[in-house]
C-alpha cells in the first residue's frame, strides 16, 4: 500500500524532523519519498545528505505528495493552510495535522473545500519508533484514518480517540514524554546522591524505567499490581514509595498534566 506514497512534512522543526527520522527507519517509507519544508532551509542540510527531499516551497512539496503532514507552530498554521489550499486535491491528497489545538472543523473552514483530514498527536519518541500517537479523522470515509494508522504504526503505536480528547492526549502523550524524562533524571540524581557514578546511575535509571514500561505493556497489568510484587512489609521499597507520596510525587505529576492540558487548549486561537 505504501510503495508509491509520497509524504510532504510542512514545517520540519523538532516534531516534523522526528517524524521523518522515524519513518526513514521503518518499513514503509524511504527518505527519497519524504519531502521536508522549512523557511530556514540550511537547517535541513543534514537531512538532504541523508536522502530526504528538502525545500522552502510548500506548494511544490504539496504538488509532489500524496500525504501532507502539517507540523508548524499553531500561530502559523492558518497562513500555511491558506497558502496550500489551492493545490490540495480531494481525490489525491490526505492531510494530517499534528498542530496542537487545531480542530478538524477549523482546518476545513480555512481550506474551504472538501478534503480527507486526520489529526495525529505523536511525541518525540517517534524518532526512535516508540511514539504513542493518538489519531482522529473527519470522514467522509476511513482513508485518512487508515493512512494515519499506516504512517504512525510504523513509528510506534496508535490509538484512535474522540477528537474532543485530543487536548488531553496532548498533555499526557506529547507533553508526557518530558514528564517521564524528568522522572528518569530525578532517579539518576538520587542514584548519584547515594554513591553511584553519574554514568552508571543514568544507565540504571533508563533501563529500570524501560523495564517498568515493558512490564505493563507486555502483561497488560495495572501498575499497582506490579508494585505489590516488590513491596514487602517494612521493606525498603515501600519506605521509599511512601516518602515520595508524602513529598507529593503523584499529585505533582497529576497537576503537571492538568496544567499542560489547560495551556494546550490555548495555543491555537482562530480569533487571535
């Protein structure tokens, strides 16, 4: 299905280039079938050297693509959509937006004509093909959703959700990557404080976090079930967990996610 599909990623910043890196490592897309656009083209020279097509011409990129991934900042997206609308073709193009807060309805309004559209919310782990990507689409059939699955299942896992849940998915899935990275950093700093070298402490924290995630992913178990297996009466694990809870560990994580969701809901404003 993907053999002849060409992708244009408009706005190849951090998330756009992460998508490109992940796809190039996957099974369905080679760098030569992925075009990256950016105003400051010199920042894409490394990608050109790897075989990606790079250009600052969004219209040319769209004309040469079957799938158009919109990956610009929220404040720039209306202008970009207005720019490319004349060359978007219902029979050919599928448009996928990874722009925070930009609704399917708003995309349709700005484009001003029918188009198959999907929203996707990946995170930067897409660069190593481990993203959690939430997807939704506008119909009128499943082609946009199927294409989003094809692309993002190649670089991690996808989950179809209601579009109204996209802001929550942004806070937990996209922002959440930073929260878990900060937790790993904190664990490694704890290791240093109790005598481990910085290098060994980070290596242990990273693998331990990976193991914890894999336990849940493979078993389908609840975190508390796995915690119960390593907590014994008057043991060192439960002592550490209880101290973390006394210091507000869980409540801080929960509050961080809710604040991120509040902020995400304000990033795109069609009246601003």
